[in-house]
C-alpha cells in the first residue's frame, strides 16, 4: 500500500486498490462521509465509513479540522460530485480538533476574519487556491528567466543606500534606542552602530542588479523589499516581493518587450498548471460580483481576463499622449477627478491610471517617457531634456503593476542629476563607477509580485495574496 496525495488519487482512474491517505477533515456528514483535504488540490476526497464497523468514540473525534489517517479501497464513487472515493477500512485520528473553538467552520467567513486567522486560512478553498497559485507563479518566474539566459542574483536586504532617493525606509540598527550614542550636535552617531553607518532594509535591488547586469549581462532578483510608506490601501504592503530583471545593451523598447513577454509567459503557465484553482476562484469572483451593482461588474470572467492579457498586445502610450487623453476626458471636464489634469507635468494619480486602463483603452497600458522631475534620478534623460525613458505598466483593476526605465549611462548627466537632487556621490561611488568603466545602455524594471498574484487570482486586497501581510500597525504572526 502506498501513501498518495488527494491530487494523485483523484486524477487516476485505476480503482479498487489499497490506499493510505493523511489530511485534514473538512466535514463529516451523516456519520458516514468524510470530506478530506491535504492541500494538494482544491478538491476533497470523499472517505466513506460504515459506522457500524467503527467505535463510536473514535468517530466522535472526526471533526472539522482534525488530522486523520485513512486506509481503504479506492473505488468508483456511488454518489454524485466525485469520480472516486475511499471505502474506509481503518481510521486513525492523528490530531484532534476542537469543534467548539476551531475558527474555520464549514461556512463562509469574511476575509477580514480570515486575516485575523491567517495561520489557518489556507485550510479554506479560497486561500489554498490563492497560495498554490502564488507558488506556481513564482516557479514560473524563475523558469522564464532561466530559459531566457538570465542569472538569478541575490541582492542584499540590508543596504546603506536608499535606491529610490526617497525617505521611506525601515532603519536597521542595534543601537540602544533609549540611550543612543550622540554626536556633538545632538544627532545620533551611526558610526557607532553595527555597520558603522546608517543602514536600512532595501526598497529595491535595482542599483545592485545594475552592477551585475554590467558584467553578467542578463540578471534578475526576486526577493522581499520594504517600504515604510504609511499607505493603507488595498494595493500596498510594507513588505512585498519584487521581481527585478536588469539587462545590459537593452534600451527602453527592449525593456517593454521583455516585460510584456515575461508577464504573458508566467500567466500562460498558470492557465495550464492551475486550472482547477483558477476555475474555483473564477466562480468565487462571479458570486462576489453578483452582490455588486450592474455597472461595477466586470464583463469578463477571471480566466477570460488572464487569457485576454496573454493574447493581446499591451497598448504603448507616451505620457504626453496620455495627458492629452486625460485633459479631454469626461471626468476631467466635468471635474469628477479628485485631481484635475490641467497641464503637462502633472503626476498621474491612480484615478487617472484607472481611467486610461479601464475606461479608455480597456487593456494593459505601457506609459512611457515621463517628465523627468516626477521620476527617479537614475532614469535616462531624453534628447528633449525634459522627459526620461521611464515606463509604467498599468493593469485593469490593479493600477501600476510594473515600474522601470532605461538607466542613465552617461557619467556627467548622472552626476548633474544627483547634484540637483542632493544625492551624495560618496555614498553611490560604486554606482558611478559603472559609468566610468565600460558604461553601456542598460534597462530593467520592477514588478510587484503581489500585484501580479492579485491579478491572477482576482483577489481584491493585497493582504489576501501574501501569507502574512505587513502593513501599518500590523505585523501579527
Ligand atoms: O515603481 P517602483 O517603486 O520601482 C522600483 O522600485 C524600481 N527600482 C524597479 C526597477 O526598475 N528595478 O516599484 C516597482 C513595483 C511597482 O510597480 C508595484 O507593482 C510594486 O513594485 N510596488 C508595491 N507593491 C506592493 N506594495 C507596495 N508598497 C509597493 N510599492 C511598489
Ligand atoms: Mg513606480
């Protein structure tokens, strides 16, 4: 007799054989039907017990949430809803549950409640499906880069620089917070800190990835990044995973091609590998949509949306064109936007991005050539002297999925920019070295992995696509 997973048992048609299976009880109905799940698939296997053959005290312990070991015969199912089932010969309770206090009852729970019980929420269909998809997608990410000649690089998590030039980092320090060493002017003396300087958790692996692109050619990082922004939205986490490829001798057009091809590839991977999970989540989303007013309902199902992205070209639009569209749009003229677009140079808010993607183009949009002064210091200045070779990829229902650019490879232009923004040359000496020794055109982007998982699963809140979300005022588990 061999131990198998539920997924294996359900996908085979050889019947009448001895099997052994371990899992958690989802329900035990009529003292006869155990729905057993082991996480290998969205589906349960039905285990049929003849209660006359079993001790009543033992059967009482078969409650929702208990871990059990079942052996028996795999047979063609008599009932509806499953093709095979197990006729139980022996039953062992490996770990009892307490039906009075077990939080995951066989009924609908709110996502808020399940977030408070995030350690048990993957015992529900929705969360097990989401997390299997998350796992599959991250495998697809590595597969794509591996098959396309990229080297996987582990960029540091503790850094001494703030890549984006923004003050939104988490400090890393082991100084005594009650009594830190001070400089003469009363400021904290970080020379006495662990690393002998101020350090923080990384906001992006990009700058270090650039160094490797300029030697290994094609690299990517895929790791956790940290941002201390106080933005309590359904699309922001304080700790999130970012995929960042960086490629030498590639310009912005190549960067757009790479991002588009990459996203299509990982999404088609899950269409193939995670069919059952996607079908389940599609149905969940349809049920949820039914509770919304008609106008807010999507005209595509989850799988249709994913296929649409895989099969259609992303729309490429310059910032300048986008501003024209927005200026002449109905919500702008009727002052329905919170921020009215008046002139070129305005930073786009998510209401504008949503309008472009969901109302105007109705497909993923790559916006490029943004005004230099609303983008980061390292982006390549265009010949017009006022725009940079930046690109953002905007997705329906999500907003910004990708941010990237061609990097400024000219030492003098980069230095000037850093000076204007008061970014210290001493701190980024190694970054400037890349422009001194064999500089070249290079580009890359960052894709927020959780936003991709949101799109692929149809989940509406980013807290529900990462196992243990970190957000302002929340770091439970
Ligand atoms: O646009 P961002 O800030 O770009 C960078 O960090 C560049 N250094 C990337 C690069 O060129 N290598 O972030 C990239 C993506 C965003 O488009 C978004 O998808 C995601 O990271 N992101 C977040 N996801 C979840 N929570 C947050 N707080 C996020 N901030 C950014
Ligand atoms: Mg961005």
